[in-house]
């Protein structure tokens, strides 16, 4: 049997982000939740992170969450488009989330999901456009 090699042109996906005509490596959203609940519930935290990933149209590669004694959770969801990380301080009802994504995603979709899920009394959101003009 004879096989022919066919040369094809494969166009790689552009995983950058363009906003206002400026190209960036990605959007990094820093989310602080104050007065938050269920910050020691590792299964719940994973579910909420998965909800964020789905809503933002990202691709999950792996989630690793680590519980601390006596309490607190730290972890990361590694995405094809970057990551979502979490660090919780249940004694202070505080959680810090970093949502960094590139490509055709909606990282801003995570903030309202996190605020509602953890019943935050207050949320602060800061956006950083990373890698301007790469």
C-alpha cells in the first residue's frame, strides 16, 4: 500500500486578546471577596470553579485544591487559556481569586458567579491587561 504525504497549512489559534485595537497576552482579573461563606468547603469551591470555567468558555486541564489545618483552601484550576487560583481565609470570611485568561474567553463572567456562590457581602474586582503589545 502506498501512502502520499499531503502538505497542509495549519493556522494556529491566536490565544491573545485584543481590546480597543491593542493586543494583549491576556486579561487578569483579581477578585477579593469579603464576608464570604463556605470557604473551607473544598468540594463546593471546586464546583464553583468549574461553574466559572464553563461560564467563561475556558478549557479545564486540571484542578488541584489543597485544604489547610485547621482551615483554609488554596488551589488552582489550570486552563488551556491560563488559570484560576484561589486562597481562602475562613476565619476572616475572605477569599482571593485570580482569574487569568487569554483567547476567546470571558474571564469577567467569573466575578458574579463567585460573589453569588460564596454569598459575599462585598466584592472588589481589579482588571489588569497583561503583555500589552506583545
